[in-house]
C-alpha cells in the first residue's frame, strides 16, 4: 500500500530553517554583545591604569617644578649674597685706599715733580702739580701706567707753562693736571697671574707714607 504524505512538508522545513536562522542570529548577537562588553571592559581597565600612571607622572612633574623653582630662588639668593659679600669686601678694601694712593704717588713720582693737590671721587683721582719739564710729566704717566700695582689709566687733562710764586729765579715750570684710577683689591687679584708676585708697594697697608714731593 502506497502512503502519500499530504502535509505541507516544505513549509515545515522552511519554518524549521527560519527558526534555526533566527536562533543563530540571536546567538551571534549575544556573542557580539559579550565580545563588545569584554573588549570595552578591557579597554576601560587599560585606560584607567594609564590615567593612574599619568596622575603619578603629573604629581612628579609638579613636585619637580616646585624643586626647580626652589633651586632658582636659592640661586638668586646665593647671587644676592655674593653681591653683598663683594660689596662688603670692596668697602673693606677701600678703607685702605688713601694709604695705597699716597704710598703709590710717593713711589711713582719721579724727581723734578711736585704734587700740590689731589682729589678722589670714587675710584677716580684728580692730581695736580708742577714739573721741571714735560719729560718729567711723561715719566710720571709711564710710571703710573706700567709700574704701579694700585694705580692705572693715567689721563693727562691739562698741561701749561707756569711760574712759581715763591721762585727766586723766575724760571717757568710745567703745571699739569691728570686723572688716574685706583684698582680695587679684587681687580688687582684678578689681574695677577697664577704664581705672579705683587709688585713692590702692593702690600703697604699701614704706616705714614713719605711726602710725595720733589723740588723742581
């Protein structure tokens, strides 16, 4: 006996395939959501770890900036202290400048030159006097420029013929005015080369200097 299936078997198979497809799609969607959640959680964790590291680096940078600012302030304070110390040393050295000035003028004034006046304005000194000749004045300038450890930069500002009021012979002499500068102690020390000894008269700091005169 032949059995004939009169049921819509194609429709049933189509429904089964459709249900399987829907189930597969749902499973794929669920798996996709799970993968996205997992990847998102991993990335969020990595971002959180990196932000923590960045926070540590930022705190370290802020601390270093503070230390750098403190170091800069310390450098400024050190420079200010050095400047004040140098000013104090200059003041202490300048207390003996009149002694050095008079002693050097005595040592560097040649025969035939008579110094009548000098005026100090800071490191500059204006000296006036008489000389037997212009050659004596030139010798005085050479002595100050080349031989004096304390005096420098002589500049002859005025020279003229004059006659001494107390002169009995009426012989004319040369009246001159020159400017020169006193070296500071630190400038003198910087000018000395290693192993070089100061010139004579550089250590004279006390005592009464001899008169800086030489009769014309």
